[in-house]
């Protein structure tokens, strides 16, 4: 498949790229400055683009089969930027003629009990509430993207670099926990779940979560 990827330099994006190339897909990475992107591969193309500019998005993703975004709000930036970026991606992808858009979301809006989201629990770190709120608001924007087969993918409560086991569980709007009550996933296995969704769509026009 031909995959357009935004956010390929981040923790999750790097692993999505590696997983996609390992599976033999052709990947177009879209970055602001291609000269700073040092990865080379026969199935990889790097082009300049701006995810916050719908015209740029439409131009750079045209002709691909699916667009994957691993972009998120910067801890040092305004969470509002994620909402601008989300609208730009949806608009640009729609104009490009590509119908599928898969975006990495957040875990904060997953439910830990009926009507209670993780970010609204007392244990949720205060410093992450703004970012979690931005991801929650972005998900609501995706739900209005009626012209696209969009998918929003939430990681477990804790995600970090780790082992690539190929094992994971999926859910929809509820936080997935293990027998110890923990919610974890490695960035490597999270990337596997995203590429599995790219190849075999199961969650069109909805959010799904990934954890062990």
C-alpha cells in the first residue's frame, strides 16, 4: 500500500514508519524540513509539507491509499494547536481524494467506569490534563468528518519504547487494563496495531484503544 505519514520523527511515528517499511509498504513521509530527516529506504519518499495547512496536506497526500498521523500537541506548545491541525488534516485529506485517515489520539478520554473518563479521575496527572483535553476535543472533530473513513487510535494509559511482541488487545471507548489493573503498551506494539488497522480496517469511523 501507499501510506502518507505525518509525525514520523516522534516516538510513535518512528515506529509506525519502521513497521510499515518492514511490511513492504511504500511510505511518503511529510515533514517541514526534509533535509533534517536522515532515514533512507528504497520504499521511502520524504517530501516537504505542513500539516496545519490544508492545501499542503491535500497536495502531499494525493495519490496515496491511506493517511496516518502520529502528530500530537507539544508539551511546550498550545493544546489548541492540535485542534487546528486536526481540522487541517481532515480538510486536506478530504480535498485530496484519499478516503482513509488514521490518527493517533490520547488515552485520557477512555472510560474507566461508565461516564467517567481517565482524565477526570483524581489520579490523572494535572500536568497532562490540557493535552488530554485537546485529544478529547480532537476526537469530537473526527466524529464530524462524514466524508472520510477516519479512525482515531488511543494508546494505553502508559506507552513507552519497549519490546515488539506482536501481542495486544483492542477495545473501543473503555480503558483496557491487565490482571493487575495496569494499562500499558509498548510503542512498538502500538505501531503494529496501527499497521494492522491500515491493512485490515476494523474500526472505520470510530475510536479504538490498544493495550496489553
